[in-house]
C-alpha cells in the first residue's frame, strides 16, 4: 500500500491544460522561486478563501 509523500490527510490531483496556460503557470511560479504545484495551491487557496463563485458554461 502506497502512502502519500506529503502526509496523512492529503490527496494528490493531476490536471491537463493547454500548453500556453501551463507555460504561464511555470513562468509565474519560477518568478517567485516556488514549484508549479505550490503556486497552484496558493492561487486556488486564495480563490477559495475569497468565496467568489465561477460562472461556468459549456463550450459550443
């Protein structure tokens, strides 16, 4: 049975995104001298704390 390297109570997720968006995330994380994962965690955490809702619509 494998364990999560970060510790108990955590879960690893993976996402696929357009190369352009991934490159932007990499550049922003690099400019802050942090990993892409850490940068995404910070951005998502700040958005979730804001309480703002996203308006999602299906592409046609």
